C-alpha cells in the first residue's frame, strides 16, 4: 500500500494499482469506509487519478471562472508532486 495524500491510497494488485479513498466515515461495525476510485497500471496514472478526483471534489457545487479552475489544478498538481517527492539530503 502507498499513501498518496489526504486519505488517498494505492494498493498493489496483480496488474498495477487499485486507487482507494478513505471517506472518513465508519460502518456499523466500526470499520473505515473506503471508496474505490479505479485501477491504474502505473504510479503516474495513480497520481493523475488522485489529482483529478481532488480537483473534481473542490470544483463540485460552486461556480468558477476558467482561470480559477486552472489555478486549482496547478496547485493540486504541485501539492501532490511535492508530497510524493522525497526531501533532498544536504
């Protein structure tokens, strides 16, 4: 399992990765409820899927100008890349 960012995970399977989002809720038996976003062959595809879902959730339910939406996409892309890049050693 690879933690991507903010409750998004990639579980390896026979053909690549299953992308899961932890919803932050629990079922009656106390287990965390997760949502399967999809299946990817590479980690690059996983990062794109997570970015798309994060941006989709932020844009849902409100009106934005195109420039604002593009800025959100850039910010989320940078945030995901920054989170997935190991710190440099000095």
